[in-house]
């Protein structure tokens, strides 16, 4: 996390794209401080997190989590 903060900390928004299990683990660490799988994203899912602190763990708020089916309904 420190690498992201050091490199992109001056930006207001950052879009991260990833694959499992790393993306679930990253979201879980940002929100809960543990990679214990507290977030379960589906393939091609989308979430929004707000990072309140550059410190790793418990520095983010999960704003929303969408499944592919939910996104398809908005078309």
C-alpha cells in the first residue's frame, strides 16, 4: 500500500484492476486489516472503496459492491 500512496498519493481517484484471489485480499486488507476474505467479489464484479488513511489495514470504507448481474440491469 505504501508504494501506491508514495506514487499516487496526490491523486484524488485511482482505479485498480486485478484478479482473484489478490483483489479480494487487497479489498479485505484495506477495509478490515486482514486478508481473511471478508469480501467476496464475483468475476467481473466492481466495488468502490474510499481510503481514509494511507496506513495499511482499516483505512478504507467499502462504499458498494456490484455483481455482474446487477450491472447488467442498468443497461
